[in-house]
C-alpha cells in the first residue's frame, strides 16, 4: 500500500478519535479549511466541535489546558503548525508536563501528544523553520519523536495515543507531507517498542544516523554512492530523540567505523552532539575517523531563497561526507550529485503556507 | 503532609515534591507549582473535562495577587469566558509578591480586568472572616455550577510572616508593621476564643501525631531517585 505522510497523519488523527472516545484534538487552525496541511480536515464535522476545536492565539495557556485535560481523564492532541510556537509553551512543557509524574511521586500521569511542524523552504525565515528537538529532548520526562515515514507515523501514533502513558512531542517535517511511502516500511522490520530507532538500509562502508527528512536525504545519498562507487552505506533512523536504541547505534559504528549524523537542526548541543556523546562515552575505539555532522548553517535561517540554499545541507553534502570518510581524504576527486540531479529527486515545497 | 515537608518516603509525594509542590488527590487537589500562575490553565483543562463528563463539578484555581500579572492569567480569563468553563479563579490578595508591593506591579484593577473578559467579580474585604468567606464562596460555587460561567473571587488577606520562613520581616523596612495591627484585631485565632478552646486540643494532637509520623518515617533511598520517569 502507498500512503503519503499527510494521509498517514490524518488517518492516525481520525483513528485516535474513533478508537478512543476520550481523545481531543485542538490547536490554531485545526478546524479551518486547510486543516493543518490536510491532517485534521473534516474531523470536527465528524466528531463534533467539543472534541475537535480551534484555539485562541494563546499557546502558553493551551499547553497548560492540556495538562488539565489529561488530569481529567481525556487525551489531548495539541497541534502547532510550526514547532517554533512551542517556544511559547516552554514553561508548561518543561516546568509542568515533563515533571508532573516524577515531581508528585508518581501520583499523576499526564499522557498527551503534541504535534508540531518543522517548516522549510519558500522563505520560511528564522521563526518558521526551526527544529527544536534538542531543546525538548534534554529534559527528563519528555518523549520526543520525529517520525520519518508514513509507516512510522501510523505505528508510532497508534502506540502513543492508545498505550504509552507519557507526554510525547512529535516533530513532523513539512517537506515529508507530500512524500508517498510504501506502508508498512522499515519501521515494521523490527518488532518491539515503536519508539525504538531502526535500520533503514543495511551497509558496511559507513553509518548514517539520521532524523526526519534527513532519512530521505541519507537514502538518496546512499543510492548515489552505490550507483557511482559501489559503496554500501548503513542508515539508521534515530526516530526517538529521547529513547534511542544506543546498542543499535554502537553495533553499526563497530561494523563500519565511520559515522555521519544527519540532523534537521544546528550542530551544537544537538542530535549530533548526543549521538557523539553516546559513542564517545561507550565505545570511542569503534571509530576509525572523526564523526561528521550534517546540520543547518550556524545562523538564523534567511528568508531569501538565494541564501536559504546555503543554509540547509543537501544530498551533495552527504555524498561528500561519505566519500571523504571512505577515501580518507578531503579532496577525494569523486563527482558529487549535480543541482539538476538533486532537484529532480527533491520534492520542494511550493509554498507559501 | 508533614512527612512530605520532612522529605520522607512516606510523604504524599515520597518526598519528591516538598512544600512547593504539595498536592492531595484524595480531596481533589492537583499538583501545585512554584512558578506563579502555572496551574491556572490546568484548572481550565480539568473544568473542560468535567464539562464533557457532565459531572457538574466546579474547578477552582487558587493563586495570589501577583499571578494576575502573568500573561497566562489573561489568556485563561479569555479562554474560560470564551468556552463557558466552570472555573473559579480564587485570588488571595496579600498585597505582596515576595517583597514587592502591589502598587509597584499593577496598573489595573482586577475588577475592571475581570469585567473586560465578561466574567463576574466578587471581593471579600476581610479574608480573616472565616464564616463570611465560607458563605460567599459557597454561593459563588453554586452559581458557577448552575450557569457554567467562570467567576473571579478576590479575597483580601495579610501575610504577617516573611515570604519563606518562620519569622516576621517588618524590621527590614520594605513594609510597615503598623499595617498588621488591624489584621491582628480580626484574626479569628485571637477573636474566636470559644473556637480556640474547643478545637485547639484535638488540632494540636493531630499535628503532634503527624510530626511524630514524619520524624519516625524513613528517608527515600537512592532506588527511589529514578522512579516515575519515563
């Protein structure tokens, strides 16, 4: 079966409401004609506006409202059309949501799902393009996931909504919304905990640990180097920032000795830092070369398209990293993917919303 | 409660909450927050859930005068009014935010602000009048139950001790000890001799027992540290 990322989310939202009569969905724009890029369309009409509703522009209080909803025995799904707006909810998320179970000695639980979108391209600019997983993943008590495929969405959202008793923040990349995926995908290859990291592509020449849309980029890079240099790159979808499979990461690095971390955000104090910490503290000897970090340029995202293309890493950056590691030198002399090759494969967001 | 203040394993939150995060789920008191105003939206969520359940309950958010300065308070007044939430915003006004006086902090009157959100406002000028407070509050709760409209109840009161601790701080100069005199005169612990005579003994016994329990209880062990975290 083929399903787009958007369709998978909408299906998960609908099932979340139909399977569980205690589920509520709310956020800015949830009930309008665009329905959060199509993921909440018609749900208010079907399940009623007591359960699916719009909110005032008041993220702080709505985040706290979610705590109360959860305490009252209901399951809130709070949606933000940009994860940048989560910054307005940080007091509730960090000082309350994350701590509600542990601070009160286990007396309460506040299961909930917060969905937030990572914007990119067509001039998103500095406040509509951030990817704040590392800010949230740093806090004990929060579970942060970044589903990278339709299958991942279906499997993880079903688990989180119906079984998992902890608060979860899911960052969904806007670029993935239009992608079509074979369902089930690689996430189903490994049974067990739907929060676990999993292998997307087996290989031996290098390991790429990737998150979100970078899993797609990593796959494109892997296909390119296979075709051009017959290299087999192993790709692991980190999937859960807070509950990764450390043993899976180490097993792969021990096998390849060469590690690239491909993140959707900045390099310092981010996903790369965390993966590097895991490897450095548990088995630094497994590395044959320094770790490569693939991340956004260390600046605020510019709105101009001309600058934006230098801000984000692309497939050529990943291929370059693989070649540098494999051939052991910066000037490896191999041809990198061209602009036209990359544009052919890259489904760019046509904007503006 | 005392065991919790002592940080003991037998405390209501296994010693992990302490004085700033007390709760009492058995009487419907959810977790309290040290960050001012953080619990106010929680009350709205609980109220919304109770509306869906049609259980007729009222949810009360208790916070101080300083909490009305926080943005989240304004957001909550808006939401409660918009969604007809059965919430009582109970504001205890002791005129202080640690050592900052009310006039240094607020440009508005809470009454006018409440009315801006089309919410009803009631003031109790003598927060030390136990019977008066009970009667007025009961009446407001009943009205909220009937109408499912939120309400604000501001209770004027006084903080005779320091922000945290067991002493008075009049000697520090930021406030005048003269203002305490009229409150002291209304303090039921001094006024209501017949109540004190009747209840002092049993209350002291209850406190004594709770303190004994706390003192004799064990501290939590290291194994407790990583429990209750996902």
